[in-house]
């Protein structure tokens, strides 16, 4: 009898977790994400002003701090730190190239969207 009750309780808990998970996951997008699309006006405004995810200096500083902490945790010696730095500089150069391409596309989208709104 006790095993049956335990199994039934576990089943009910699992069912309620499965039923609640889409609602919980839907909340992670926040106010900016509605109906599968971001608010284009706000996104373009943040892009022009360099706020949020478009603040490159702030994000770069966070990455550098994280990498330094990681190197400390790995207990790298000077030679290894030099290699570590070179690897991340190569990655950063590739990322910068992709970021420039993405920014050009973003600029086109924001310019195109602004012209359509004015007409």
C-alpha cells in the first residue's frame, strides 16, 4: 500500500512538473520577446546607443576578467599564460570579424525599418 501511494505521488509530481515547464520556460524571454519576435524599435535603439548586449567595451572587460580568473584556477605558468592569451586573441579576432558582419546587417535592418516607419 505504501509503495503504491509513493508511486502515485511521484507520478502526480512528475505530471505537474511537465505541465508547468512550458510556462516557466516561456518566462525566461522577459518583456522584450513577444510572439517569437524581439521589439525591433527597442533593439535598434539599443544598437544605436550601444546599450545592453551592444556595449562591446563592457562585455570585453567581462570576458577578460573571466579568462584571467580561469587562468588562475588552472594555475598556468607564464609560458602557458602566453599561449592562453594568444589562443584567446585569435578567437577574439575571428569573433570581431563575425561581429562586424553582424553589425552591418543590423545597421541595414534598422535603417530599412526606420524608412518604412517614416513612409
